[in-house]
């Protein structure tokens, strides 16, 4: 039978070509998934584990300060110029008790061991204190860790179960503060702190309700 001479010759359908390509790509994807799965399931050799341990840095722990309420009392310190100073209020209260009781609600300044404490009475129950440490007052961390230091005496007197250690910290002494804070947290001491400028007054007030300025963090 003679071939029809219409100029048309049947060829490969475009739909068939798309099906073939899709099937091949699908097979490649499945093979790649199986290879990746086998790589995850396969246990690492001792050499591979050692190499992974040596190259992968340990996860970094980030501590976020979170102010919270407490029933503990506060004791106060400054860390400035690389020195740690306990703002001991006991000598101040002893000196304050010696003053005449009829002096009224007048401010008074009491100086003790490199520290001026100014007392501002508002009422008979409400008052404010302003601390003004002298330049160079306090102990270096090396001296503070020695027996008989002011820091050692404070640690012995003010137990972690009863007190929060609060620090005013200047910008030049953050590293020292972190060292002190880490040491206290190892001993289950709650710590609060506030950054201050070197020439900023250090103030606290007693008798105001709702204040969260000196909470542990």
C-alpha cells in the first residue's frame, strides 16, 4: 500500500516528554532523600566524632536579668575604678542615734571610712540616703578575697537566705562585677545591680510602697 504523501510524520508527543522528564527527576529526588537518610542513620566513626567535637563550638549560654520580688533585706555595694566597696549602714545608724532627738527633719551628713552618707528625712518614717564614696575607696578583688577584708566580713555577716546583694556599677568595672556576681550565684546569693555614671549620686529611699529599684535580677 502506498504511503500517504501528506507531509505529516508522527513524532514524540510533548506530553510524553514531560512525563519522562518528571519521572526521572522524581527518581533522582527519591534517591537523594534515601542517601541523606542513610547518612543520618549511619553512626559516626570515632575519627568523625573526634573531628566534629573539635570543630563544633559549645553552645553559648545567655543569661537574661529578670527582676523579681523578694522578702529578703538588701545590703549595698559599689563597684567603681576596679574596687569593691561595702556601703555599711550599721556605723551610720549608730552615729545617727547619737544626734539630738529635737533637731527636727533636717538633713545630716555622716562620714565613715571613705564614705559620706547624707540623710534626708521626709517624715518620721520616710527618708532618703545619698552615698558619696571617696575616690579610691574600697578593695580590689584580690584584697577582697583575703581573710579579714571588708568583703569577707560582709559575706560572713549577711547570709544568702536573708539578704540580697545589690551593686551600683560604673562602666569601667563591669568585668569585675560579672566576676563577683558569678561567685555569689555559685553560693546561691541573689544579686541585683544598676549601672551608674562615675559622678552620679547613689540614692535609696525608705518607706515608699511599690518600689522595684532594688529587686534581685
